């Protein structure tokens, strides 16, 4: 029996508040991006079926940046700490990008700025997830992620509604000025977002402290001792030796053969994103094999790729749930503006007052689901205590899936608020429950790395959505974007079933 074990102290409400407040700014920028980038792309001349491929920047950037930042933050310690240097760096870069984005004069520049803005947001965002695992004991982690959900929802409410507020409360025009494509209310919303982003992150940087490397080592040793004492008995971490050479060749050949098939069938160009992605993953594995064969087994790429192939069982199961959940969310973010303006308002003319009225209302709808997410965030831990985290997440995902599908049946714009309540419940849970379940299965010294790897299963479905949704809308849905939202709802319902098969380590304790 292990006695006098050193454990992380419980933090009070305001300590958890301060360490999470930066997410208010992060989500402010992220919500401005989600609610307005499709509108900016369409205003600069993008066709509705081309929007997903233009959005590819967001998931690809996250796929690359988050595991790198996670690995680096695991191995960083300076005067600011372990995670806080990345909070601040990302906030500065993202704030600058938010100022530039709405002034893009042409489509290619707007697409490029999306890459930069999303990379900067990811630099700040990834360490915040690991921060909860670093700072809170297991029994407070659900509350910590729920607090993040609250600030994500609150920031997104204000950011999503800001173009509408600029017009209807402050009198800022919603019609582009002569010679410009982006309306002033969108521009001023992005300017405000840049300022709020940096100020919110500064609150966390200044008001929170991080445990020293010596303290973290003591916590990790105590946690490792507890796990080996027979307290879990789950066998979560099983070290395997990945065969990068054989696996890399297989992935590379699959990607090349799929690309050849697409070329032979003369399919749309966005599908090549999928096939090239498979080939690129194969090349990365081959590169990892070469680096490891050269004796550099501790290099960042080798460590990240080895950890990818040695994910804990819980993480593998959650990855599948995340895939279907985030496919649904990305479908919503890409196609809600086009779907609502065409299906409910009956127009696709981006220069018309009616289209911009509908686009502004989409901002309000996004504010509604984020606001409801903020309201119910603190209720999720309560529901989880009476049921468990898996059942709580299942209920939320069912509400979100039904909400997305029901948009198809609504003709009155005001009634679209109702489906968004279901989406809000799902969003609050997606931002909290998978991470709360995951952290119990991760080793403390690799928290950032595994959180970065976990992000793969957020961005891969987004890349999939960007690759196939445009093709589906054009070839299967008759160009009607509303059916992309229905497909997203079905995907979320699938996730609601799969969560029941996830092994929650803390639940077994």
C-alpha cells in the first residue's frame, strides 16, 4: 500500500477560472473564423462547391501544428513556464492575422490568411488542453474542461453575433463599400476580435502559475506508482515497436493508387486532397524510419510517430467518436451560411441585401448554440455524476444530431434557434467530455504530445469533409448545401452510439 503519496492539490473556482480565461479569446477568434470565412470566400467570388477545399487550411494546419506544439511544450521550461509561452506567442500572431484577414482583396489571399490565422490559433489552443491535465487532479478535470467549454461558448456567442450587433446596434453598414468585397460590419468585428484575443490570453498568462519541473516529476512518479499498485488494472499503455518501413510503403501505395483512380475517372480536384493525404502519411512514416535508422530515435518526429502507434486503448476508441463528431461540426461550419441563405431565405446572390440578412442571422444562430453551450457547460459534470461521462456525451450528441437534421424542415428563420439548442448541448459536451475521459489514460510527461496527437482525430474528419462534401453537394445533393447539414446530423448520431463502447479509466476507479 502506498502512503503519503504526493498528489496535485485541488484548485478553487477562481484559480480554475483564471487558468481557463484565455480560451475566451481563443474562441473569440475561432468563432469569427467559423461564422464569417465562408461568407468572405463567397464575397470574393468562391463558388459554393469550392468552399470546402478553401477551408482545407484549417484542418491541415491543425494536423501539422498541434502535435509539434504539444511535443515542444512537454519539453519546454522558461521564465513564463511550460505552456504559457505558447499561449502568448499564438495570441500575438492570431491577433495580427485577425486584423489582416477581412482586408484580403482577392480570394487567394483570404485563403492564405486562413492558413496563418488557424496556425496561430492552434499554437495557443493545444497547450490549453494539456494545461488542465498538468494543473488539476483527476477528480477536477471534468470541471476544468467544463470551465473551458463555458469560456468557449461565451466567447463564441459574442464573436458570432458581433457582425449583427455592429449593424443593428451600432449602425455599421452590412453592405460592402464601393470597390470593396467585405462589408464594414465584418471588418470591425475582426478588429475587435484581435484585441480581445490578446487581452484574454494575457489574463491567463499573468494570473496563473505552473508547477515547476520538480513538482511535475513528483506528481508523475506518484501517479505511476498508483497505477502500478493495482488501482486501475487496465493495461492502458502497451509499448509496441512500429514497423514504419512496411507501414509507410503500404500507405504510400494506397494513396498513389487512389490518386490514379481519381485521375482515370476524372473526378473533382478536391478528392485528391484525400489521396495525397494518404500518400503523405506514408512518406512521413518512411522519413521516420530513415531518421530512426540513422540513430536519432529521440528526435521529435520519431517520438510523435511512435506515440501515435502506441496510443492508449481509451484514446483509440475516442478517436473514432471524435471522427464522426467533428465531421458533423465541420459540415455545419462550412455549409450553414450557404444552406440557410438558399434553403430558408431563397437566395444565393452574395451581393443582395437578403443574402447578407441571412448571413447575419447565421451569426446569431452560431451565437445561440455557443451561448447555450456556455449555459449548460457546468451542468455536464452534474449529469455525469448521476450517470457517467459516456452516457452524458451520448445524450448530448443525440441532441446535436437531431438538431442538424431538423434544420432541413424549418422554413421560418426565427425557428432555427430551436435546432441550435441541440447543437449547443453537443458542442459543450464535445469540448469537455472526450478530454476529461482521455486525460485519465495518459502519462503526465506526455500530456502535450498525446493531446496534439488526439487532435489528429479532430482534423482528419475535417480534411475528409473538405475533400468529399463539395463533391457530394455537387453530384449527389443537386447543389443544395442544406443536405450537407443533414449528412452532418447523421454523422453525429453515429458518434452517439460509438461513445458507449469507450473504456473510461477513471469511471472504473
